[in-house]
């Protein structure tokens, strides 16, 4: 591996200090693959140096997960055991800082019956969701990435293992603004300031709806929730006022639109990787706020299944603005990982919305948030609509309009 120890150290520090912003006395839960145990040790040590009371590591191992799906029964896999629920209860009372290091092989689950995979996800999701809701908006979290060989080879199949990992490292470090000799903390300050300025402008405009248009067939209008905020880059943990950055990298400014209030067609500009499978060249058409039809050159059945996962899966939970100059987009390849791919250009997400964009949203129950227009679902799947010629107009309640995006970037 050619990435220097110095860069790894800077990256681990950035994740813990700037990303998760671990505060003295906090419990940290680190989720990371067994393959990245050396980096796990760096992150754990950084957490303790930041004053963590205890760091727990949740090891993942995608080869084992696949074997479970191949050999164990659906019922067995779908059952959340009492000790697992006890752990979830503990999480609700500890409100740990959660750090997740993504490094999965995008094809980890290939060969597994997708029916079984989504059934297990759905059934486990239903049990886990109340616990997830209970910690939502009450804890700091950060997702960052570490390249595994399999993931790197998926992105660069023609390269040798070593070369592929080097290229993926290059791309990751570029997108998280870590370089030899630079101060990534200062770089992130500048980046988050820019995003917050844009978000503040959008909030001041108080647009009632957005209008999307591009030559590929995107022709779409979505209504926004009055008073809902545009957010980006960072978030504040209301429990201790710690400012944290949930995603590294992050380029987006997002909000949750009114569930069930959109019309028209969105055409995807990049393939979507869902449950280790690709959906390519697709479009989704909405009527009365619900996806009523979809067309995909590849993965049609998968896309239909996704939209039918539950009541909320056919409605939007997110609209996000990302200029085409995003460093993720500049990398010019598909990462097969939402953390990166959703930061390439403008996107929307089917499924769950974010109640925290509502004033006082953190304290609302899911039902209360739903009444105010925030979508609810066990899925949240982002798909990219940011064509290079995308126009987005903001429409105010009085009908006046304002350009937001022109030719795929800020107007
Ligand atoms: Zn997003």
C-alpha cells in the first residue's frame, strides 16, 4: 500500500476530530471491516486521544454476510435476537458517537437471491427502525471510506490490485481534501463555510417549489415544505452542541420535499448501485407525488421492487443540489458507493426524509414529521439527476422565479 502513514494519520484525525467531533466522555461505536483492522486501531486511538470514554468496534465481514445469506434460512436471518435488541436499547441510552468506515466490495452479495436479501432487510428494518428513530438527531455520526482491494477492482477492473487501490486512495483523499503538506481541517472549514452560505441563501429565498429541466427528458416539479430548512455539510448535535460532519466527502445541500407533492419525470444521469446490483439508464415518472412508472435499460425489475418496498418507497424524501464541479464528479468514475456517488451531482432520493430539516424537527415523532410532509420508509435511495445542462428554478409562493442552477452548476 503506497498511501503514507502520515496521510493515514491525518485522515484518521480528520474523521474523529472534524467529522465525528468526538467530545470528552463520549462513547464511540466504530463500524469497520475486519480487513481494515490497522486503520481501525488508528481511529480507535484518535477517539481516545479526543477524550472518548469507551470505543466499541463493530466488525463487519462481507464474505461472512454472504455465506449467511447463502446457507441460513430467511426466517433465521430476519429475526432480531433479544441480545441484539438489548444492544440497540443500550445504544438509545448511551447515544454513542457512531463512526462508520465504508470499504465493502460492491459485489459482496452477488449470487444471493435478491428476494431473500430485500425480505431480510425489510423484516430486520421494521424491528430496528424504532431504535434508529430514537437516536435520530440526538447523536454525532460520521461515514468515511477506506478502499478495499475488491472495491478498488470494481472501480478499476483493468488495473492490478495494487494500482487499483492506489487510484481509489488518490480519489478518496482528493474528495476529503487530505494531501501531503495541507491542513485538512482548514480546508474543511472553507468548504463547509461555502456550503453554509449557499444554504443560507436558499433558506432566505423560501422557495415553494423547484422546477427541473434538462435535454435528456428531465421535466419535473417538486413542492417544498414551508419553513423546512436547506442543510449541508455539517449538523449540530442538540444534546451537546457538537458540530459534526455526517458524510466525508460531502458536497450537497439538501432538504426534504413534501412527500406526495411532485409531478413529472426525472432522468438518471448515472447508474444506481442498489443491493450490489446495478440499475442503468433509467427514469422515474411521478404523478400526485408518487412514482407511477419507471423505465430502466438494465435492472428494471430491481427498480420496480425498490419502489414497492413499502408505502413511502414511491415518494421522495430528499432533493439535493451539487454543482457539476464537485471533486467526486471530477474523479470521473462510478465509485459504486452512495457516500461518493451521491456527491457527484444533483440528486433526489426515494424513501425516508429528514425530520431534522423542520423547525424543532429533532423532537418530532416519525408520525408528527409525516403529518408535516416528511416521507417515511425503510429505504432511502439516492439517484443522480444532475445533467451537465440541468436548469433548476426556484418558484416562490407568489409565483416569482429565481434561477438556482444553470448548466449543471450554481446560477
Ligand atoms: Zn443526498
